[in-house]
C-alpha cells in the first residue's frame, strides 16, 4: 500500500473498490483536504487510516442518531459486510459547498453535532501523540511539554499571558471544523471529514473563530455570534495556540520546511490581535 505525505493510503481506489460498496461509478478524486478522498456516484471513499481507526469511525457514526440541526455522513458496509475494503471506508455523499460566513448556522450545527458525540467514549489513540494535531492538542492542554524552539516560542508568548485555568469536562470533538462544513439551501449545515480530538466541546468553536479571522478575513460584526459561547475567550486563545503548535509539529511529523511552517503559524498573529482587542477585557475583569 502506498502512503502519502500524511501517512494514509495514497493508492487510488478502483472501480472494483467502488463496486464493493455498491457503486458502479468510477471513483474521481475530490478537491481539497489531503487529496486522498474520492467520490463514486453517491458514495465517498476515504482512506481507513489503519484498520482500527477506520472501523472505529464507521462504528461511531453508524451509531449516532439523526439530528434536525446537522447533517453528517453515514458509513456504508461493503458487500462482504465489512467497513473497510482495499484500505478504504465508504460514506454517504453530502451535498453542499464550502461558503465563508454564515457562522450562526455553522455554530448551530457544531453544537448539535457535539451534543450527539457527548457520550461517546474516549478512544485510546486520541489521548496520545499519535498525529501532529493530537500532539499539538496535548501541548495546548498542558499534557505535553512545549519545545518548539525560539521562533515558535515568541508566538506562543503572545498567547500565554491570556490563558487562565480552564477545567470544563472534555469529550470527543471535531478538531478541524472550519474547512469541513458544507452549506446547502434548505438543509442543515453538514459536518464532514471528522478529525477526532478530546477537549471541552467549545474548543471546536474556539478554533473555528480563530480560523474565521485568519483564513476568511471575517469582520467583527460577522463574529459577534461567537460571543454567545460560554468561555469563548479561553477557548479561542487555546484555539490559536493549537493552530500555531500544529504547524511546529508538522516540521517533525511531515518534514515540513521550517520557514514555511513559521510563515503559516505567523498568519495567526491576525487572530491574536483580534483576541487582544476584543477578548482581553474579559480576562482582565476576572
């Protein structure tokens, strides 16, 4: 099996792979993400990322109840009755587009989605540094030492004065919502490409706020809806910490060029400036 930059199956699925999941359509690679996801008619084929991880995700989403406030893909078993075939898991296709803004609808979907996950047990791999993103999460929540060198330390030093103790209960969350929300007329927002993390549920929305500022150039009026989230200041400060830490982790995990990682991390100084201007008063008033 050929592995890609991220260590997942990079061997394209064949028509036989699609047929094993009940589709007669030739798989076509979808744009975005890691470039390893394919559509075959009304199914989407994603690398299993290991037999345990692929089956775990399929079992989890197969067990979730429906919600009127959020859409999510369901896994599809192969003709052999397995979740994985040729290293791929099949999921139902969800209509919609990646659209900037509409944060009220997106937050509604996020809250509904995480409510569905609230009782899901913690998988063993989520509590370990088994990926660059999960390793960064451990650093953010002070379960792993920060040791990324002076350039990244300078960025983090702009954040740490605003961090206060935060002990809300953790649960299974989507750790990368921003680019994985689909908007379609007349339908609830859809959540795709589940990136599991273990943290307070609002951490997902804290990261989303930081991404909206940095990547979508969202303005203050667009972002006021985030202020309805309890403790959004602490969640957002940790969200920007996470985005910077994961860039540093990418250097080790994927041999990413350090200058490129620093450049992408420094893009989040825009979010830091926003948080200082709009949320510092919350910290100072405590």
